[in-house]
C-alpha cells in the first residue's frame, strides 16, 4: 500500500470527523457522545473493541501472523473553556472546548486504525488502539491500565503524540529521555482563631498566615532548589473568610508541585511541610498539609525515539524534525502506559501555521490547528507501528 496516497484519499473524511468531535466537546468522565462515535466508527471498520474506564475504548487489530503487540494512544476529553473562534466547527457545547487538541489526537488514531485495518493481512502481530478519557483531570490512563488494557495480549510497545502550535504543521518534535514532569496536587489548610475585625489582637488571623505562607513558599524554588534544577510550585486557588468584618479562622490553599526527579520531589515536599508548619506556628496558628500524587514523570525510551526518528526521516524528511532540549514542566498521563515493562515514546506533532494566523497556545480560547497536521500524525503513527511490529 502507498500509505501517503491512502492518507490523502481519506483526508477529507478525517477532517469531517475532527470537526464533528470539535463541535461536540465533552469534559473528562463525560465523553459519552465522543465514545459512542468512536465505537460506531470502529464497528464500520470491523475492528473489535471493548469499553474501559467507562468512556474509554480499547480496540484491537489482530494481524494474520504472530508477533508483538504495539499500542497507540489518543486522549478524548475537552476543557472547561468558552471558545472564541468563529469557525464553522465552533463548539456547540458552550463552556466546553477542545482547546488542547484531543480532537486531533482522536482523529489521528482513527485514521491510523483505518489504514492498519486495511493492512491486516500483512501485519505480523497485533495493534491496540487506546482511546483514553479524562487526561485533563483524574488520569484516565491509570484507570485503563488498572483495568488491563496492557494485557491479553500483552503490549510490548506504545506510542503517543500531542499537538503543539509552536511547531509548524508538517513537522514533529522528539525528545530523548525525560519529556514531562511529575505533578503533585497540593492542599494546605491554615487554621487560626476567628474574632471581631476591630480587635485583631484577640484573634489569630488565618488570612495573614496564608499570605505570609504563600510568599515564603516561593523561596522553595528561588532559594532551596538549585537554579540548575527545574521545580515549579503554583497556587491556583485560595479560599477563606466569611465576612469583611470577621477575622478568618481558616484559609484553604490549592496548588500544584512539578518536579523532574524523585530526590528533588521528596526534598520539596518536606520543605513545603516544614515551612507551612513553622510559619503557621509563628503566628499562633497551625495547618494541615495534604499532597496527592499526580501524574508520573514521562520518560521516553531512547531506542523508540531513535526508531521514530528514523521513520520520520523517511516519511517527512529530516528537515521537518526538531528535538526538544529541555523537559516540559507540564504533566502527561501517557506515563502510566510506559511505567513498567512496556517500552514507549511520546512526541509532539506540529499544528501551527503563522501564515494562517494559527498560533494560539494550548488551553486558550482561540486555540485552533492547521488540519494538515492530521496527515503527518497518521503517517508517522502508521509507519512507526509497522516498524515496531517488525522488531521480532
């Protein structure tokens, strides 16, 4: 099969699929329409599938010859954002938007599935298709793994991608080793003693404690961690108080800690606990610190990166490949699929086009893509999977 030619032939169909998904975005754990659409497409393609993590799907294409099993993943959920684009495929679900490109990821995997299904008789091994829910919230990848998506047959390799608007459509970005940070959710509750605002000396002001605590915790990054080591601590929520003339007796802070290695993470958590406790006590209060494990570090297997690099050189030309120098501090739950014996790699798919004004960042209300990126995504995924199946 001439894979490039076949992608050109189905491109308009894939664009229609992407635009339909984009027009009907759904939040994490509520991807019911999206899930049904994917299932219907897999039925039409005669690809067997099972449901996973409620709205997720695991499809499988069984080659006629025995061999390894390679999986490809796409996330399917959207974000709580009001879309400001005025395209014909603008979100019809007000307040929900595919602002992270998961509609493209899903479409690329559908295109990949369609072509590989047509090559079924030639495949030496199996191909699994992971349509994963809840990447933006609870980590649907972990649930799918817990429910056995990597088993029966056991997956040997898994590949995934994410669109990036800072890269032109037609290009990809690779990264050896660590690509994404570990994310840990942080909750601190500061406790004081309420009282009349006119008599603060008879109270313990939790808001004052919280204000000093936020300021002090910034020294974790600037003064406690080496400037050669990347750590990000951000607070996104602060809630406290009941009325403007009452000293607040409690304040809740919520944030995220992002680290790139285990030792730094352990040290940062200890410092957060110590700083929070000591400052609260210094002002006469106390605090509760809760840290919830988030997504794990995403570390690419360098052999698989090499393989995708070789595939991409043949598929799109070396001039259309770039390498990422530093890891991203963003989280990515693809890490759960390669946390163990399964080898894999995650890479970035260019979707930007400056000439067309397609430059808005991920998670913005004007995010859009040059849909030609779908062709590149399908081409690299199909050829990478075929190459991995040949590694017997």
